[in-house]
C-alpha cells in the first residue's frame, strides 16, 4: 500500500467513526504507531550495540502523555525543558534516571525538584552551576549532572533553529576568550560534574556540522579527563537535531547516516570510553503523523483560488509565520477519505480559519481542485504541530489519535488527546 493509500485508509475509518466530522471535529491529528515503532527500532539499531546508550525523546516535539508512554514502552528516555514537561514525563512513567532536564532558564524550584528526584541535569551557564553547587552541598543528589557546551561551529539553514553559532543563547561558548579554560577548571573543581552536553541545532543543520559540534564535545571531555587524571566525564549527551525530509514519503529517519557521519567526524565518541545520550524529537515523530482538516469553503479572489480549511496557525504555527523555512506537503481527499485524482489540478492557496491574512498553510500549490467538504492532509506533522497548539481566535484544541493497523489493514484508533468541545475562555465574566 502506498503511503497515500495508508493515509486514505486512516481517513476513511476516521470519517466513518466520526473522529473527523464536518461539524463536531473538522480538524484532527493522527500518529501512526506502526511507523513510529519501526523508526525507533531503526534508531536503536543504528548505534553500536556494545555502547551504553539512552535515546531520550525531546518532549517538546510532542508532549502528550500517552504519546510519551508509548515511546517509553519502545525503550526511549525523555528530554525535558520545563517543569511542565518534567511532569508529563513522570506521568508517562519514565523513571527519573531516564529523564534529562535541559533548559536555559531553570528556576531554583525547578533545580531543587530535579535534583531531589534524581533527574539528569545539563547546566546551561556558570550562574546556574553556582545554584546547583549550593543545592547539592546542602543535600547530595543522585542526579547525573553535566554542562551544556556551545561548540560555536556555525549555524544551519534556519537561524531560529541553530544553537551552535557564535552568539547562540544556549550553553557555555567554548571558543570565547578564556572560556574553555574556565570551563575545564569548573569541571576539575566539581568532580560531581560527570557529563557534558551539546545540541548543535534542529532542522536545517547539515549532518557534518552536527558531527563537528559533537567532535568538539568529545575533544573537550577527553581534555577534562586527561587533566583530572581519571575518567571524570563518563557520559556524553550529543543532543538531537537530525533533520527530516519534508519533501517526500520517507518513513524512516536517516539515523544510520547520522551515525556514519559521527563515526567519521567524531570517532572517539564510539571508543567505549563514554556512555551516550541522544535527544531526538522531530526525527522520531514528524513523518509518522499527519493532520486532517475539512475544507469549509472555496473562493476566487483577484484570480486566486483559495480553499478555506480548519487547519491554520492554531496547529501549524511555524509554517504560517515562517512559510519559507517550514513548507508542508498537502494532500487532497474526498469527504469520505478517498485520495482525489491528480488528473485535474488547480494552483491554489490553502488557508486556515484564523482571522489574519497570512494564515495560509500553502501558497500557489498545485492540488486537485478542492471543493467544500473535501479533506486536506498536512503531512509530516507528527512533531511540533498539533501537539502544541496556539490559542489564537480561541479555536478549540483538536483531538490527536494514535493509529494501529490490524492484520487486515483496518485502522484502530486510541485517544492521545481528547478533542476540545467547549470553547476556551480567557476569563469568565461576572
Ligand atoms: C529541541 C531540542 C532537541 C530536539 O531537537 P529535534 O530537532 O526535535 O531533534 C534536543 N535537545 C535540545 C536541547 C533541544 O532544545
């Protein structure tokens, strides 16, 4: 079955069961668990089997507790960056030692909670190091603690997603004058710093750039351990950021290619001297999910064809505000979920329901002529889309459904998030 055929099966079943409904549920999102399982297995097999490795899912990519629980069952850990994400990870059943807490703005309270629980922690800056020092002096912690380095190797295609530029806001800049030495001395002075961390960037960072950043991390750890005279740094957290292909159906992410690039660019990573933590988000779930929305109206304006749908900025915020950096593939289906024929296409815009002109998920796109009642699917949206909606126009939060295909390819749905039925109100009038 083609991937379009697979999506069509899912939409047919979803419309049959009212999970998608023109009035009650004109927008819904789907996560294809069979595809996620294959992809996670692919990740686990890509890394050398004889190394201790924790693949921590970056919770911001999809923070729904049932999604996290399934990823835990598949053998992943969790990377969190706020108290809320930490709570979601604990609710999903992750044990503290399989949770990594990264955030550049951890409050005293967040630090105390993480250190009490024994969650691993990556410190972002020297001021935070001082807070952690004070807390563990009062009350020793079982947390594994490291520092995030910015290897300053450069930026990728999307500036907002790049975290290893000269001026990035994250971590301690290794190449700034005096910083490398100051950081090494901090490690030597605090022997409980047993990890080092970097995350070069997300989507748009080429693999060799990530490899270069990771190599800087390994070089740094080797230097600390040589100067310490023992294997002080035992774990290297190499972050996530493997880009995904938003242009084609490619159900597995390029984890094997990524590992090959690391083997080449940062060979000491796989020496056996270090345990490894990864923090992939987008590459775990993006291509394994999609969003579906009904077309409510179609119109022609100034010679331009526009389909007004229920999918806009509330679930595709990045695509709406940065359309060049985050283009999405769109597929057209009839109201019963059958793929529309590609024989008669029209160049059209696909708009969302939000009340501003830029709320377009696609511009000038050649698609089968859309009519009211059709369904559009926004592909590759399993991460960073429907799971973190934007409350603009008080639009309801759509349901998110896990899909499992039974032996005869009949989809079974499980609720990852209930569709919101009552409108969300900022404040209730007296
Ligand atoms: C966002 C983020 C990730 C995940 O990035 P992806 O591109 O989704 O893989 C991992 N680590 C840190 C520190 C992050 O901020």
